[in-house]
């Protein structure tokens, strides 16, 4: 059973926080995001296609960081089941995003899953 102290959950939070920091200046030297960075343009294209009403520049930076991490896990790593990735992204959005973040992230990831 997942807990807040689960090391995988903590790793996702750390990675999301570093992706969030990266979105402000790009000078983050964190090993957690080094595997994600080369894929940002592809990840952003997938997110933009799944949420056409929301250009990447208009998505809240915290939501974008959560989405980038989740889409990376689903498309590149493929180690974790998609349901688990989506559940984790929603839980992180509830904890760190605005009141609408969880719904937005669930909708975008649901659309992406349908295309995979």
C-alpha cells in the first residue's frame, strides 16, 4: 500500500520539484531530471496535443511539471503501470497544485493514454 513515505512517491515528488524549478530558469543540476530533459520537446508536444485549449506557456508551471513527469514515466520508462502513474500524478497535483489541478491532469493524462 502506498504511503507518503514510500520512496517511489518521494522520488516522484523530488523529480517534480526539480522539473518545476527548471521551468523558471533551466539551471537546475539535479540528477533526477537528467533523463527527462532530453525528452521535453516530445513530452510538451504530447501534452499540447492532449490539451489543445491550453498552450504549454499557459499551463501552470506546477501542473506542467507533474504532467511532464507522468508522461515521461508512461512513454519512456514504461516500468510503472499507467494507472499507477496517473494516480500518483493526481495525488501530487492535489498536494501541490491548485484546486483544479487534479481534474486537469487527470483529463490530459486520460487523453494521452487513449492515444498510446
